C-alpha cells in the first residue's frame, strides 16, 4: 500500500528540464533576462512543484549550463546549450 503519491519533479533533471521549458515560453524583458518569479510561480502553483524541487531543478539547470542565474538571484538567462534541450522535445 502506498501512502504517498509520486512527485513528477522529485528528480532534479526532470525539474530542470521543466524550468527551461517554462523559461523558454516566457518573454524576456531586457538582454534576455527572465525574472525568476516568471518561472517560479508556474512551477509552484500550476505544476504544484515544491520549493525544494524548484531549488534543486534550478541548481541542476545552472550546473548543466542551461540557465544562468544572476548574482542577485532576481533573474535568469537561457543559455545556448538549452536550445538543444528544447529541440529534443
């Protein structure tokens, strides 16, 4: 008997891919900047991901070179390597 349901974004790789997908669908404001709340809100509220899943996914996407987080933490930029990821979808 299972008492908990499977979390689709418990795997950092899956969460990172979804964050890149969300970031690609958001219009950048200036110099390719995407405000962090523009990817945070859909992930947390529409997809019902958790804060720890968001953090792990963001960290994974940065480590893989898919996203670049500004030192202030207020925005991210899609990196060229993320285009290959999106093309495979």
